C-alpha cells in the first residue's frame, strides 16, 4: 500500500480553507478544509453524486466554465490563492494538469498531441519539441511502443495507450500537480495496472490527486485518502481525511467504515 510510505516530512502542496461551491442556487460542496501533501498520491473516494469530481475541478478552476458557479472560501497552491484577484488561470492550468475519465486524445497525430501544449506556451524550436515528445513518452513508458509511429493518428492506438498519451500530454507543459478523474474506469485490468504503476512512479516528482470508485485502487496507490458524502440536504462534504493506511485499517467515522466495507455506495 502506498499509504504505508512515510509522508510526515512532505510539505503541503495544495490546501483548501472552508471552501464552498455553488452551482446557481444549488450548494454543491460545503466547508471543505484539507492539506494535500506534495509528491504524494491523494485519493478522493465516496459514493456517486457526492461531489468528488467537482472538488477535484476546484484545483484548476475547471468549474469556472459552468454558468452560475460560485466559490466561497479559498484554495491555495504553494500558499498562493487559486481564487485570489491576482490568480492567473492560464498559468494555473499549466501548473495543474488534468486527465479525464475517458481518454480524450485530440484528432491529430501522436506527436502533435504531445507538442500542442508547449507550442501554445511559445516553444517553436523543433529540436526542443522533439525532446519534449521523447521525454514525456518515456515517462509514461510509451516511447518504445510509439517512437516509430509518431505521425499516426492518436485515435488509432489502444484505449490504454491513449490514456497514457493523455498523461504524457499533461506532462509536456511541466506541471507540478496532476489531477486524475477516474482515469482507469474505462480501461481493462492490464491497462489499469500500467496506469497505477505510472502513478506510483510519477509521484516521486509530482503531486497527484485521483478520484476513484475503486477501493482496491485507492489502497494500492494512494498515500492519503479523503472520503466524501452528501448530507440530507444533498450537499457534498468531507467526512474523513487521513493516511490511506489508517483510513482503511481503522476509520474514525462509522460512515467511512460502512462505505469502504461495501455496506453502501
């Protein structure tokens, strides 16, 4: 279990302070306060509809794209306010990359998928772009598989390869944090294992936050876990946040125990 790795010395990378999220008049998330450690994997778990993905999208302000959204409280990246007046959303999304549930490769070549981000940030030198493509594919263990087919449409490779390519694409702009929203749920067991191995390797250099319904996956890869539920009013909130090893061996809240043992959810 990744949660057994010592993380007492890890500094806080992302912190939320009594953060609340509203979609119009709907109160979606209430008063969530957590400190997410750097260079570790944090899993967000909980039943469907409790706001896990909404919580994840707070960190790169993807919720801003939804009409009527409102955020109260704050989230900090390296002690800098994500929602402050001086926040640069474009730069924030460069620092905090995201990988979605289903592989969302762009309808272009494998190579162009990898260099589109660096190009948008002003890198034009062909040798630099080639180096970025090779580095990122190597990081996700795809270089040997794809190096001779970089001009091939990305849509023609397998789903598992596409998801790893999406991770490589996120890495191409040198992020500090990687958000993964159920990124293995559409994959077969072999591809899922490769993504999990990749997460563990990447966590040596990046802060990773995942949303997962898979309790075994949370136990296998994460250092910290946040368990969320909705209350009687339909508002999502944090029930428990602790080391994964502690949560799964000795949960503090009966609701956490009931969920991770499969009594509901």
